[in-house]
C-alpha cells in the first residue's frame, strides 16, 4: 500500500502461470543456480523445502526449476515440457522433499553434480512476485537477488581486499549498486557479493582473480 | 501517478478528457516513453490476452493438477447451440475468462491483470465488449489504460493481493478495472466508469480467498467467470445513469478494511472457506499425496 504503480505494474507482466512465485521465481532460481554451477553438469538434485516441498507438484514448481537450469526465460511456454527437454539433453534430475531449517517457505537447495565428479550447492528462495534471493553458494552464506550483474568472491579474510576489488571496478567505470561481505564460521574464509549497475567486463574479473588471497571469483548475469 | 478516483475525475473534468487520455499522458511522463512506445507496450499485453482468452477453446488444455479440464470448451459448445439462459454475450465472456484461467493453470502464457489468479476477468470483458461495439484495437488499448488506473488506485490505497485482502481484492479489483474499461469502450463518462467500478466492488465485498489445495484453479476459474459478469452488469447499471451511492474511493477503503479484518484462514492459506471443505481436503490429498 502507498507505493506508486505504473500501468504495467497493474496490467502485466506477461507471465507463465500459475503464479509468479512458483513459476517465474522458480525459473529465475534455476537460472541463477545454473549460472553459478557453470557447464558440464551431469545431474541436478533439487531439495525442496516448506511450501515448495508441499505444493510443487500442483504448481509445476519442479518443471519451472528445471526449466531455469536449462536456461529458459520466465515467459517461455516450453517450461511445462522441461522434463522432456532435460531428458533429450541427457541432464539427470531428481526432486527431494526436505527440511532446510529456519528459511523462507519457498526455498530450494540445488546440488549440481559435474561430469568430473565435482559437486556444488546453491540455495535460494522465491520471495514473491517473481523476486528471488540466493542465500548460499558452495556452503558459503551470500545474499543477492539476480536483478543485477553479481560478482561473488571467495577469499581469505585479509585487510585491503575489498578496497582492491572496488577500485578495480571503479577504474573500469562500473558502479556498485550493493555490496555485502560474509565471513564463514570455518577457517578465515570470507565471501563478498557485489551487485553492479552495469555489466562487468571480463578484464575486471581477471584482475580481481589475481588479487592476493582471492581464492575464486564468479560473475552471475542478471536472471 | 494518480492516486485517487477523486483526483482522476478532477483531471478529466478540468482538461475535458477521458480517463484513458489522462492516464496515458500521466504514464508518458512517469515512464519517460513516447505515446507510440506506451501503446506498443500495452499492445503486447493485449495480444497475449487475446490469445489466452481463446486458447483453451481451440486446444485441449489441462491444468498441472488436473483440476481444470475443458470447462471453457464446455460452456462454448453449449453457447454455440444458442439455448443459454444468460445469452450469447455473457456466455462468450465467461468462456474467455475460463480460458485464461485454464491457460494459466496449465503453465501457459497470460497477463497478470492485476494478478495471475484474476487474469481472466479483464480480457473477457474487454474483448467481449469490444466485439459488441466493434471497437478498434486502439480503443481497446486505451481501455486497458483506464483499467490500469482503477487497479493502480486500488493497489495504492488498499491491495490487489488475495493473501492480503482476500479474493475481493484480487478478482474484485479485476472486476472493478474491467467495469471501468467497459464503460469507456461504450462511450460512458469518466464518472460512469468509476461508478461502475464502485458498484462492482460493492458486489464482491467480503469475498474470501480460499483456493482448493492452494492452487489458483478452484474456485478461482469460476470467480473469474463471475467477475466478468459482475463487471458487465455494473457497467450496464452505470451506463444507464445509476449512480454508486458510495463513491469509488470510499469503496476502495471499505474493501481494504474488510480485507484487513478477515482472518488469515480466509486469505490464500487454503485453511478456510472452499479450501476447508471435506471434498477440497480429499482433492488436496490426491494431488499432493499427503495432508
Ligand atoms: S480465491 Fe484466492 S487464489 Fe483464487 S482467484 Fe481468488 S484471490 Fe486468487
């Protein structure tokens, strides 16, 4: 209430039914998670929590999550055929109902198994109206929405790293929209999530990955 | 943005313009688009609406849960035989509303108007009234802007979400939007549009949100069909000069207050109303395989 609405907030968006949090939100979660996982995925296991676990069958949330992993857009009418499309692409998938603890009711944890045997997890929630929040990547706490180009680092918690990252970005004319730093409980590792207003050039990413004590850096394009 | 019916009518009167014209000018400024760009954006919505309103008649469509299955076809077939109680126009509108909901629940493409659960009402009324009046595509697009203003005022001052205000807020708002659009398409005045919207809201006040098994299917599809009829009836009343004794803005606030005072069992949680009937509980068990 008391927000201002444009004509297209009221009439729109064009969307795939039945509901934005179960379809568009789920597709976007799948897309973001798959972007983090990268290529050569052999199998995806979806751990569904809360109302996702309870109602995914009726809402088609499973089809939408898989469609997102396959890279479909939120308005793609092939979302409902995602099982068949995944089969054709030799992508294995499994849905497991679970309890992820004290998290948003529409939460899913993705476990990607790569062809080389590596495993990687991503957790996120569909928080309403098609908006999402990614909350975990490879066991590290993060928080980003997928609305912006997003840089995620994993690094040793040493002074000066944040400044180096921000100065590389500002040097390339990339404006930072939001930034958060997370410290993990184990060891002295930390992660940083930087959401930017414009696309991040590859050179910036290369420079960031060369900073001392940076272990890994990833870029996720808006989903 | 225009935030009350009162303000909207004042602008219409001052500038001697239709609701759509006032809204279009307001949106050109607010969104920084040209008039052509604005129309083009709305045309995309209109085209998706048109397709969703007939797809379930032309194709075999089944919802993911299996709960909705062929009702648009059923009502259309009977109407084609010409022996309906409500007549051809009302039956066409109901067919279109049901089609949109069937498309939505089968993971097809729709336009939220204002929400996915109420996506059938505005297309059903708009297309049916335009068909009757032989309206141009341009006038249909204009009518969508009129509808958006009514929805925007409700969303600003109250809510259009079933979880927050019950079905009166969701399907009720869609009906009010559709009624205002229908009046404008039928060359009624701006006052008549808002009278129709206010009358529509009165007739759904207190309607709870109680989806069977938590799915946007039942009673949602039928509420969309009835929402279209409600809008058309209110538009006819307003066009004949019947006034809403309570102004639109006050009805919006009344709807909001009623929504606030509804227990949460009756706001999308599927714990009350239709959703809590023994049959609904059985259906839910069948779909989800548990309670
Ligand atoms: S009953 Fe609830 S879910 Fe169904 S249309 Fe009404 S508000 Fe939407």
